[in-house]
């Protein structure tokens, strides 16, 4: 049976809806996967950083080495930044609130826990670029890690 | 030429089936990601707790346990969607020995993007557990 003009247009509209929904799911899944990679890396990088920061300094066995966290976190995180930038805050300086961090920017900060000075806190926080803007999901990263001070005495 | 009634109904049914299936797929991806990320968080916190337990002086169960509990709770308590539970068997070791910890936590999906499904179950949560071992040195913490 020949297809009439109504049915031809209908097929195009149906196809547009279906392919649109399919692409939304496909890009949503890809965006989710990329975000999961970045966030997992941030969590493990913060954990590695806090262990280094909680260790004693080479010249002072009773002081933690907060400055050791930044380079370690950077080396773990840089391969998966995908164009976002990572700022290392000076040792002892807390990260900015998430709301004031612009998109495409992350921070790493190492401090003593304000609520318990025996604990070292390393946070990776920020808003990585959404690599697939077709699906505007509000990806943010706020990955804290704490570790008890590891100091030594004679 | 007018569209036959049969074809008009068919298009509606096709769309009615396709859209919910695709949306369910997308939500499934998001759900899997949320639970996987929560597991990464709990696993990391448990690993840190095990490492903290063996960073305390050897043969001091109370201090070792305190180091581990504070590390586990401190790492997870800032999470907006994850509530730390118990940390079992974490603390107390002899020099050169190991500590194996099991951490528990609950993911509250109502505090995640999955909250759009909350009307289906207002108390929707997933319990997660992770195990990690810390290895101590013979030459530390006399």
C-alpha cells in the first residue's frame, strides 16, 4: 500500500522523538561514566593525599606535613581532569564553598580538622566541565578524606 | 489519503513504550553510578581506617580503635547522601600483625538525583559494606 503524505510526516516525527530520546540516554550514560571516573579519582587522590599529609615532616617528627598532599593529589587527578583546572590551596587553607567555585575548576586543600586538631583533612572540591553539554547534568565533586595524625617521639 | 485508524494507534503505542523504556535505562545508569560512587567512598574510608588502626602504637587496642573510628567517621560524615554505620573489628594489633576492618554505611537515595523516584518508596536506601586490611610494621610504635 503506498504511503500517503500524512504517514510520511508522521514517520519523521516519530523518528525524531525516538532518536532524540535515544541520544539523550546515550549521552547521559556517557556523561555519567566520565563523571564517575573523575569522582572516583578524586576520592582515591584525596585518600592518598591525606595519608601523606598526616605523616610527620622530615625535619620535625611531631608536626604533620600538610604541604605533601597537594602534589600527590595533582599527580593522581591530572590525567582525568579533561580540561578542568586544579588549584592547590596553600597548606592549612580551607577550600572555598562549592557555590563559589566556577565551572571547570577544582581545588585541593589540606588542613587540620577544625573540630578535632588530631585529625588531618584533605578535600578535593569543585565543578569539573560537563564534557557532554547536550545533557546538562549538574556534576560537582566534594571528596573529603580524614586521617589521624601520625607523629613520632623519641 | 487519510491515515488508517490502525496506524495512528500504533504510533502512539510505539512512543508510549519507547519513551518509558529509555527513561528507565537512563535512571538505571544514574542509580548504578550513585551506588558505585557510594561504594568507592565506603571502601576508601574503610581502607583509611585500617591504615589508621595500624598507625597507632602496637598493643594498644583502645588507641588503635579510636584512630580507626575517627578516621572512618571523619571521612564519611561530610557526605550529603551517605551515613556511616559501624566499623567492625578495627583496632588492636601486635607489631608486624594486621588489622582487617569491615565498614558499614547507608546510602539514602532520597538525597541524590534519584529523589525523583522517591514517591515510589520514601525510605529508599541501600546498605553498603566494605572490608580492608591494614599491615603494620615491626619497626614502629613501641
